[in-house]
């Protein structure tokens, strides 16, 4: 698979993954019954698996690796923080205020990840 095709797949998965996270956050904050639908529980896993697979393939083709390239290390560490914050926001927060705060924090981390990816710099601003 070509680099550009993989990159397009990766960026597409990023957009879909974030859109699903954003919607799931809104639905969680509004205690919507949509959150209990099967597709809402399954689809993020499918998209995120494609996202991670394409990321690994891109890193391999570009010969850029976490803990070797600083920007990619920052991206991976920020991704772990995003996953933790997102999980807390959608599943483990006890109050609506906690859910909202964690959800917004996860979105800020997502923004940082995108800036790092675009600028290939762990300090993108």
C-alpha cells in the first residue's frame, strides 16, 4: 500500500474517531439511550483499530518511531493521555461536571496531537 493511501486512510480514521468521540460525549452528557445501542459500543473499536494499524504502517514506511523521533514520542504519550481522559469522561466520571471537564480536556489533548502531527514538533506552537 502506498504512503499517500495509508496517510489518507489514517487521517480519515482520525476524523471519524474524533467525530464518534465527540458524539458519544454529547450523548453521555445528555444521558441519551443511543449510548446503549450496539453500534455505538462496537464502531469506535473498529475505527480505532484501523487508525492504530495505519499509524504503525506509516511509521514503518517513513522509518520514524516513537522514542526515536521526539514528535512521534509526544504524539504517542498524548494519545495515551487522550485515551485515559476519554475513558474517564465516557465511562468512569461520577458527576456531570466531571464528565464535561474530562471530555473537554480530552478534546484539548486531541487538538495537541493534531498540531504535533501537522508540525512534526512536540512543541507545535
